[in-house]
């Protein structure tokens, strides 16, 4: 018989032993957590399984010398102050019934997309990011502005809309391969 380390719980000793779940969610990333919340709100008995010691999936970080480095996706870069109505963040929080204060949100001071020989800096001021694209890729700024306008006018509720990958979308607006890679 294999002995588990003391900090590990045998599946036979688990409080979950014998429990039935209507839904099993693999992964505690943003999609898994959002699915779990929605299923719980719908009254479904669900469990989220995560192989790592922390939830968040691709939205993760690491620490060096007390400094945190975000190496994952920026799912909540649409920061807005508490009470702002109509923003993607406030809509998401309302749909998932998460109080604004529960997330301990703060403005994004500085982030960057760094590739060899090029970087794009950004924060919560979108016009700053646009200026970075204009500075680094002056021949592509018109395509960038057209892409932004397309995104702003996109209606996610049209179920008949043709699905297209992000990469295929970027090809429609940009010629520069580096910019396309940086925006992916």
C-alpha cells in the first residue's frame, strides 16, 4: 500500500467521497470560476477541480524580492472607479453577483507588452495605449483605430454572427506581424 504524505488527504478520507455533482468543472481559471458561480446561482450542485495550489489559471503572477509580476492575461484591465455604470467590468460584476469591494480593485499603474526590440506600455487610459501603438507602429495606427471601432460596435448578443478567431481578425486590420503578435 502506498502511503501519502501527511499533508495529502486520501480520496477515501475526503469529505467529497460519495457526493454526486451535476456538473464537474475542470480548471479554476476565469472561465471555470465564472461557470461555477453561474451554475451555483442556477442551483446546480457543482465542483471545480484545479491541479495547482491557487485558482486563476492564466491570470497568475510570481513574486521576486517582494515584487509581484503579472504574467497572465489582463482580464480586468477595464478598471473603473466604484459606481461607474455601463462598463464591461461593472456589467460582469453585476452578472456574477460579485460586490465591487470584494475584488480589492485598484487602477492599473503600468503594464507593458514586451518583445525583443519593441514594447507597448499601457495603463487604464486607453488613449495612452493608442499613442503607444501610433509611436511604435505609425503605419498601422489607422488599422488600429478601425479595429477599436469594430470592437466598440460589436454586438455579442447576435447569435447568428460568424465566429472568427482573433488572429484572423487581426489579419484584416494589420500588415505588421510584430504588432499582430503583440496584440494576441
